[in-house]
């Protein structure tokens, strides 16, 4: 089973990565740090865009873990841009058979922030045919969620 962790934080060794390490402890996985790629906003056609490269990597995974810090009460811009870019190049149901886990960490997110972000990720999974496996916001939740692998 190929597991891909998509890090939506600019920090390659920050709290989002630490939460992924807790979820994926003992499992072999690949990390994709969105900060290493240029992904233009939806509707832009600028040179150097690497969305196609990122999408190719995503399509090779059987299990996808999306990790985002809480920025401005919601998903990080890197994750939001990635999700936006799926519209058009990826057909509904195209990622069928894959599992999607969500990690959302922040200092003190309010309940509505977690609910709104989880709704977005769950809807994204559903639209592209993935099975949404759940969300973890801390290490203890990540440990429980890891049992779903």
C-alpha cells in the first residue's frame, strides 16, 4: 500500500509533520511538501506551474493523508489551492478506491473551524471517489485514527 502524506505547511519539520508522524508511525510513506512546488491559483496559466507533477504523484498513492495547519480559521492556502486545481483536470470519481485521511492542527481551533475544514475535505474526497477515513487534530486522535489503516 503506497501512502502519500501531503504537507500543506511551509514548515517541513513543524507541527503538521509531527502529527503525520504520529498517525503514520511504523508505516512506510512518502511525503510531498507543497512548499517545494509552484502551484498556481485556479484559472492562472503561468510558466513553471507544477500541478501536473503533484497530481501524478497523488494518482500513484493508494492512501492519501492531507495535513494542514489552521491558518485564518481554515485550511492553509497551499491546501486550498491544491483542492481548487483539481477542478477540471480531475474527473469526478477518478480517484476511486483510495482512502483519504485528514490532519488539521492548530493552537486552539474552535469547533466550527474543525467542522468547516473537515466538511471541505470530506466533500473533496466524495467528489473524486475517495473514502474519507476521518480527521485528527492532535496526537491522541492520530493514534486512534491510525488503527483504520
